C-alpha cells in the first residue's frame, strides 16, 4: 500500500555514480532523474513528498521571473 498522498510526488537527492549529487522526482510507479548523473545503486541522502501542482506552479513562477 502506498503512503504517497494523492497528487503528491517524491523528491530525492542522491549521490550519483560520478561522485556528485542528482535530483530525482518519482511516485510509487517509477520516476525520472531531473539533474545529475545516473544514480543506480547509489545512496539517497534526502527524500520528501511535495504537492505536484504546487511544485509545477513554483517552477513556472521562477521561470517567468528569470525571463523578465
């Protein structure tokens, strides 16, 4: 049984295979690496849950501010 709240996603910061950090977003079915090198077999440093719609809204707001 999933503990992920409806409409939320997991954000993970992990060590990656090149020795740096990677950012990933996922749900209980799978996920995507957003930034950084491959993370297969690497340690997750932080994992937390966020509202997906709020995350998208904040990204769009930041993009608009950066473009201005």
